[in-house]
């Protein structure tokens, strides 16, 4: 996640965008010098957007598989597989996005490297069903194809880091350490393919060193070097774009549920409620998320970039889980689920409350230090609404009605932000 230079060392060739150093051809191979973290008008490239689209496929396949796992009663296995997939997918995306924020030259070398990573994403996606199936049948770790795709992605990034090391002598040590650490992590990933039968505890013991090794390099480099080369507003935009992509899974889950209801009952009251509720949840969570000025936060507090990035793991995963939860409701309506109505409600309510709590925790962690009264009130009402939906479901209230109550959760926060919350946040951030 981290791009750094030695403490106190001058940055190399920072101000010029890639186009300014192009050779004979528009996208000739150019030195991968670090870019100015304060460059004006810095936005995501169309190549980055194309790369993001491959993640839509991975998120979609994982969401469908998780929905089927939950619907068939394999809750623990489904959650474990979902966490495995989400970590690898999101981390690979974060790693490249942070690298591009500092070193993107938009030459043919970078484009080729991204193409290889896109191939890796598709390879990972083809291995997702086998991973879920293995977890559901005796906790078998069928990770070969998925790991192969992940390693392809990471090896491509290693090559890019080594390019950056050659072009930036003052940052060469940090870049090489980053490349070496990524390569070491891939050895551990490949090692998992030789494991077949694992207990849940065994899977946990395997995952901890694996994930810690991947996450450890940014923390290590941050402790050794005090200059960070990423562009705060570019990173904030990248986080926002992936948030929109994962919100798309909520819309897909809504479409699945509405289609199932419409097939069985036509345009009934339940069909309309589920349609309105699903879209309303997506809109409400989008509204709340984009009220947080992540670009400003990262610009004023660059040392807290890791906190912002790591908490986004939870935000992205919870959004994808909401879409899977709505898909569970569709499977239940089609008679392809053993899960109860309360289970279907929990599959939506739990990721919603996780998202809201993680968002509040993130804002507190980066600068607010503690929740003000208005934030405490909004959070309390949110939890109350979601808990109420679960309790009503236990009392026999229909899924559609409970879903309509779940809708209140994000909109409680929208109302709070639009009235006093936004002003309060700006006052605290500027203090």
C-alpha cells in the first residue's frame, strides 16, 4: 500500500505527469519516476477504471456463491470462503491502486502489467466456486486455481515495483523491500495449495500469517520512511469508485430478489417493497459514504492513510455481503433455501450495521477522536432499527416488511448528515 522515499531525501522528478516525458510514441516506455503527491487535477485513469470492471466479475461470482452457501445452511463455510476471496481481491486492488497513485507512467509497460493483472483476476474468479464448494464439504481447501490467479496479479506488481526502484535511486531500497515482501507472500500463498483438509481452526491458523505478511509491508515501510508518495485525492477517488462497484452488488441482489418475487406473485406489495427497499439501501449507503471527505482527510493526515485503507476492507466486504444477503432472499422465495425468514433478514441487517459502524469508526480513528452527540444518536437509532427488524422477523413478520425497516438504518444517517452532521464533521476536522 505504501510508496516511500528515504527520510529527508529529495523526491525524484515529481511534478511532471507521464505525458510530459513521453518518447517518440505517445505511450513509449519512460522512467517510472515518482509523481507529485500534490499534483493538481489528478484523477483515475481510464485504464484503472477498466481494471476495476474485472473486479465486478469477481465480486459477483463470490456474492452468488456466498448466497448459495448461506441459503443451504453452510453459514460458517460461506463466511470463511467469502472472507478469503474478499481479502485477496481487495488487497490486490489496493496494492495496485496505491502503486499507480505514486508511479503511474501510462506507458506500454504499465498497460501490459495491468493487462496481466486483469488476466489474474479472471483466473481467480474461475477458482471461486471450487473454493466455496471445498469449504462446504468438509472444509477442504480447493484454492489452486484461485491462488494461481492471485499470484499472477502479484508477480506483475513485483515487476512494476522493480521498475520504480531503477528509476528512483532515493527510493530504491523501499521499492525493493516492497517487491521482495510481495514475492515472499506469494510463496506462502502457493504453500496453501498443498493443504487439503483443514478444520476451521486450522484455516484460521493458516490465514493469520498469510494475511499478516501481505499487510505487514506497508506498516513496516511506514515505520522506516516518512515520505509517502501517493496522491491523497487520487486514492480517495479510487476508494470511492470501488465503493460504487460494490454498491452495484446491492443493486444486483435487489434485482435477483425482485425477479424471484415477480415470477411467483407478479407486482405484489412484497415485490414493490423489496424493489424500493433494495434501491433505497444502496442510495442511502452511497449518500452517507460520500459525505465523508476522504480526500481532505488523506491530504491533511497522510500518516493515517493505512487506517483509511485497512478499514475500507470492512466497508467493501460489507457492501458485497448486503448484495449476497438480498440474493439469499431471492433463493428463499424460489424455494431453493433452507434458511429461515429471520436468517434472510440477518443476512441483510448484519452487513448493513457492520458498514455503518465501520464508517463511524473510521471517521473517529482519522480525526474526530470521539463521536459527538449527533453521531452517537444516529448510530444508536441505526442499531435500534436493525435490531427491531430482526426481532419482528422472529415474531413472524414478513421478510418484505422487515426489509422496509432495515431501510431506515442508512436514511437515519442521511437525515443526520444533511441536518447537522456534515457541519459538525467539518468543524471537528478543521479543529
